């Protein structure tokens, strides 16, 4: 046999083989040999992936059903060894921190315990391929392996197979008779595992193969639907939830839910922490409004909670957690205004830290100081502010699970309640809100203390009236820490009143206290903006975050005003522009938003991006039937309710109105009805005979409108009522699937696309594009055919792409006059999901038309992560375009980027790649900058000539005519060159490039500025430390990370770097943030090592020596393994 290290899975024992007591021949010995843990020769051959030995052992007749002491058979081992170490991704950290997910994690742990991690780590460079592993599994099954064997945790091979994500492997086991409904120790089936992995194709496969979505009525094990809804953070499990519901999942089945964070302080007989939850409770918390309405209307969900501590009104508690305020409104509209224990919607919105919902409720008339009126003493008489301050246990636990900004939201919520007039002198159970905050040692409480004091001092400074009563003032006076902070706030505000922003006549106090309308005009002055940003944080640390918040709001308002001004000028012709300013000063933020939304020409997007002209023209056709003038005259309060409007429509239909009448644009009532989003109204029209497939003069049907409105429920309704997923009428308009895939930015139309595909929509139906690509780097002819699959490759996630290929026969051989079978790579590289690009590369597509490689395309699409991975995997950073297309022949990736200046200097949109980036990526310009930096840091040759020009020369020549403002590429190249020269003492640019800089005044000035900054950095130590700013920029990450132990380093760096080194500030900040993250990982890794390695010297010196040689991937692996 091959050498087997002692660390194999003897669980701490030395590997000793034992044979049968009967003296039999060699072949018999081979069949029964096992180590002290019961692992047979076949187990070892599988672990060490010795394919030939497995074959020989099977020929010899080895027992394929023999299990080790954990009852793991060779078949289960072969499958479990293919489970990826990180199959649950970063979610595993969150799951392990909260007891509610114990069953999910126990189920996962049961499956991976069959995996031989030690040998897999030893054999990591020789891992068997998925295809060969499937062949191995078939061999074992053909030799008689039990497909339904169970290990000591009641796991069978199918449980492990689901965690591999290998659909073909699971199909093999199903065909061999695997029991899909077998439960492991925690009652989880293969379907539970697929849900836990968020594997949509796997869920669909299991359901289609007979997996039960529900347990017997007397079984209390959590269902797969319960898991899916409990994990549905950010509505990320919606597709799976819908599939489970369609398969018969019970959305109202209840399960015991005991909150661990809430139960440990309870009396023994208390059951406040123990109650029941249903899948619908979690859907109310995490689902979007369409999914909630679907559950209520189609799947018999009810708002009544079945648990001992839940009543009909507890739906309000769950709805208030949802970030979409419409969910809370839905519950309030049903007549539920208070929940169990007497909490109002405002109480729950405050406890869940939902500032937007708090603002809406108070704006709608909720009393900011409303108290809890109930028999439960613990929260009796609590106001929303007091409840928010003391919110912990379940509220805090929920917020931490899937909201990284929960602490910030808590602060915003407290500030909002204070700004809305919360009474700080009101006593709750003999304590004021300030006293509640003081009496806890929690860090969150300390934040609440500060917020209250900041607010009080600010109101007093603004109104010259006392806010706190003698009781509260005595509390502050008796607490040295609070007294000091109170006096500090007073001192800051006094200084603000007399300190003007340089170059203006406005004080910092005015910024903080004046109405937004008064502050916004000052942000038009770039110099004042610069001066404000340079000074406010250092000068006024206590109120810095409030100043920043107000200033950013003023900037946002001014941007809206710039949009509104041309709209007003087109509506009213005033001789004096000041007249507009007078109007604008009286408009609220909501007024501005309404004006922009209602009055800005919808044709603007269609003119700017011809691709969407048909979508926008269709929308205009529908809204032209609306009487906007009368609606504005009536005002919002006079518009009929949906219910009243439906009654009116029924009256008109009963009186003989033609349900299929058409207007000038061939629009019928059902087209307009779909745009209202009212499902019941659309049903009324269909019941009256409306033609769901009737189209307007653009060829657009009701289904197109539902797609354009992104209304999942409407799409499903129309399809169920006879709408055609594929429409053919002389090719006037693209089919609905084309629209859905074309508008699927951020994959947010995923559910609609899947729904249309299930209804028979053609994924490969091609349409001619309206875009003019005559100047494009990727397309040289306007006759370019596109299919929905093109856009799915660009915007869809890997699960949707795989589904299209495997189930719906998506054609990777894209067609068109200027396309060939390799052009799928072009679209896939645009996708932010890097696995889509990897899928194309794995299929052998490495170049697209005209010879552009994946690295060229990733550069053109401004995808820095893709570029980084490709270079790490061996792509040549200076690879040249090799093809027949002369325009970009012999261009490097960096040269392509330097030549693409669409986002610089307001250049017109001529390049298709930049046009795409701007449509759905607000940070595209920043991504372009990051991509250039990655290429430069990876060693791109700046002296290489492309068509007789260097990359720097291309960047300089890309300036717009009559513009001295350089493109960002020019600045980045110069910054990089000067930095490398300063670090290595070697010249980066050759004489040709240096001459270019010398002959260009602005380039020369920037080059010298960079040199001066780096020289200053070398000589400037961060106050209170021994490290220079230059060291922060150039030293290895682990050396910089250590300085985060020094609070002085953090304070001084953040206070000074931006002003002292404006050119390299963004690089310093970037390195600083990465080093901070590294130090945080180091703290976790040190803790892990101290538990794993028991050194005689307990100091961390030895551990730090080990960590010095670890990469980021090593850190993640160490932390992950320790957590597991």
C-alpha cells in the first residue's frame, strides 16, 4: 500500500491493521483488514484517491458495505470527501453565533463528519475530479454498496451528496434507489441540505424526484420551508421558498422557537422566551411585499400566531422588522395596531432599529411618547425611546444576524426619536431614558448616553431653553464621565457659533442647525466644500457625525435642485432665475422627488440608451391616458382608494363599457391596469373578457408591462390567466423574456425570468439590437443579434446561468453577423459573479471575436476582481489582442483601459462597454480606477508601445479637445511610477515616457507633486508612533496591521492623512483599511492558535511568528477550521 501518515483518521491512534482471527488466504485478509477505528483497505484507497486500488479491491470481493466505527461506508466516504470545505460560505460564521440555527448547523456537521479532512488536506493537490468521483460511486453501487446506509448520525450518502452541489452525483444516487425522505439525527432530509446550501437547482431536482416538502402531522421536526424562510435574509431564498410553496409546503405550520439570548435570565417557570413561529412569521420579517401577498392570497397564510405567547396581533412585531415599510402598512391596514404585551408599531420599529419606518409612523401621526399598556411589568409604561435604548435580547440578536449596519441604524433611530421630540424627563418605572442608559455597562448604552447628551446640548444652544429637568441634571453631575462629555459638547457648540467655514459667511453651527434649504446653496462652492471636509472632523469630534450627515443631505438636496431647475424652466418662463430659487426654497425633499419623478421626460433614458426606447415608449403610451392635470389639482388626499376604484370599474363594466377598447396608441384598459399594480383590478378586467394577449401599436402586451414594472405576482397572474410567454406578431417587439433579462440588473428580475422560462419562453429567440456600435471596441456593426441568454450571462447569477444551460438548452454558440461561438465569454465576463466567467473558461472559451482574451474583456468591463483572479491564475498582464480587427490589434489590457475614457471629462458614450457599465453600475468609474491599479500593481509594462504609443501617451492623448483636465488613467500611471521608483530606487519609466511628461506641463506638475508627497511621507512619522506614512504605504501588510493595537496611531492617521497627502490619500486609506481587516483576523487567529497549540510559554510571541507566514487564505482557513 501507499505510505499512510500517522495523522490519518485513527482519531489520535497509531494506524494498526488487524486481520480476521481465521487463518485464511491473502485475498481474504485484504477484504477484512481494518485499522483500530474500523477503516478498511477500501476506505483508505478511497481517501487517498487510489482509483486502481479501488478497482482491484472490488475485483477481489472486498465488503463494500463495511462501515467504520462511525458506520461510514466506503460509498458515503467517497461522496463526503467531495463536500467543499466552504460549501456554506461566510454564512457559517453567522449561523454558528446564534442558537436558533442549531438544527441547521447540526445537520451540516453530521454530513461533514463523514469527510476525511486530514487526508484531504494531505492530498489537496491531487483531488479527484467530479467526473472521476461519479465513476467511483457508480463502481461502488454496481459492486453492491448500500445506497441507503446510515452512519452514527443517521446520515445517508444522499445527505452528503447534496452538500457537494453535484447534481449529476445526486441523480446517480436517486436512480440507485436513494431514499430522499430519510431523516438524520436532527430530522433533516436531503431537501433540508439543499435549502441550507441555497442550491436552487438541487431543490428543484429533489422536489421533482419525490422529496416530501412536509412531515407527517405528528412530527415536530422543522420543515425545509421553515429553514428557507428563517435563512431568507435580504429575501435571498425567495426562489426556493416559492418552489417549496408550489410543492405543497405549509406556510402556517408552527415550530417551537426558544430565543437563547432572551431565555437565560428568565424565571424557571417563565415561557416568555419560548414560543412558536411559523414560516410565515419569517416571511413577514425578511420577504418582499409580493411574496407576503402571495402567501396571504394563495397559500392560506394567516396573521394569527399559534404559539402560547402569540396572538392575532403579533404579526405586527414581525412586519415591523422588515426593511420595506409597506409590510408594516399591510398589517396596520388589516386593523392590527398593537401586538402582544401592548407594543405599538412604533415600539417595534424602534426596537428593531428601523429609522425609515420610525420616520414614516411618526409622520403618519404616531405619538412619539406612546407608552406600553399591559399587565407584563417588565416593559410597562415604556416609550419607544426607552425600548430602543434598552433593546437587547431578541431585538439585538435579530439585528446582528443579517444587518452589519445594525448599530448605525440603532443610533439613527435614537437620534430620530430625539429629533421628533421624545420627552427625556418622562419616567419609565421610576427611571428616565437617560438613567436607563446610564445603569447599563453595555457599550450600546454608552452610545445612547452620548446621543441624548449631544441632542440636549444642541437643543439648548439653539433655543436657549433648558431641556433636562433637575433630576436628569443631577444624574449627569454625579457621573464624572457624563459630566465631562456634557461640558465637551457645550464647548464645541460655543466654538461652532463663532467659527465660519473658510471662504464663506456660514458658521459650522449654522450647518448643524439651519434648515436644509439654507445650507444647500453653499455646497455649490467647491472651495467651501473642500474646507469643510478638511476641518470638521478634527475641530468638532463630538458633533462630527451630525455635521457630516447634515452636509451630505445638503449635497443631495443641491443635486436634486440641479435636476429640478431645467424642469421648472420648461414649465414656467421667468425672466429672473431668482424666481426659481424662491420656489425651490419652499419645496420639501418629497416635493423635489415628486417633481423629478412626475415631470422629468421619460424619453430621456430612451434617447440616451436606444436599447430601452421601446420600453419607455410603451410606458408613455399607457400613462398618456392618465389625466395628470386634474390629479394634481385634486391632490393626493382626493384620489380614490383601490377598493373604491375597483367598485367604479365594476359599475362601468356593468353599464356596458368595452373592456377591450383601444385608444390612439392601441392601448386597452388592461395595459393601464397592469401598471397600477392592483392584482384584483386586473382580475376584474380578465373576468369581464379582457384580452390578456392584446398588444398596443408597439407590440407590447400586458405581460410586457408586468415585466417592466418588475411585478412578480402580476406576471404569475397573467400567465395563469392565459398570457402567452412567447409572442409573435411580425417581430414588432421583443418578447417579455427579452425585456426581463435585459432589465435584470443586479439579478433582481431572477424570479420573473424563471417564471417565464417555466411558462415556455424561448431563451434563444434572437432580436436585432438598436444600439449603434460603430465606434465600439467589441462590436463593429449595428446588425447585431441578441437573445435573452446574452443578458442572463451579463446580469444573472451562476444558478440562473446553469439552469438555462442544463434545463432550457441555452445556446452558448451565440449568433449574429459579427459573432461566433466564443462570444459568450464577452457577456459572461461582464457579470459581477465571477463564477459565470469561470464557467465559460471551463468550457474552453478563452477568447472572443477579434481575439480579446478574458483579461482584455475584464479590463474593458471595469471588473477589478475578475482581473485580479485571471492574473493570479497565470494570465499575462501584458497579453496582446491577436485578431483581424485592426483598431485594437496588439493592445494590452491596460492600453484598452487607458483608451476608454467614457467616464472621464464628460465624454460622450461611444463605447458599448462603458455604456453598459453606466446603466446598472453607479460605481463604474471607481471600478475603472481600481482595475487600472490592479493592472499596474501586477506589473503592466508602461514602456511597451502599442501602435507606436506607450500607455501613458494613449492616456494623455485621450483628453477632450480644449481640456487640460487629465484622465484618471494618466494620474494613476504617474502615481504608480513615482511610488515604485521611491520604493525600489529604480527607474520605471523610460526616456520616451519621461520626455512625454517633460513636454506636458500638467503631467510634469503632477509628477513633481507625487515626488514631493512621497519625500514628505518618508520624513513624517505618525504622531505617537515610530512608523512613517511612507511605511504605511509600502511595508508588508502584517507590519502595518500591528500598529492598530496603538489607539494613537488610529486617531492621528485618520485625522491627518487626507489633508497632508491628497494625491496618495486614497492609496493610504485603502492600505489602512486592509491592514485593519488583517489585524482583526489576526486577533481571531491568535485566539484559535492558543487553543490548538498548548505551548509552555503562553505568550503570543510564538504564535505571531507562525502568523507572519500566513496568507489571507491561510487566516480564513485557520479561523474557519477553529470555528467548525
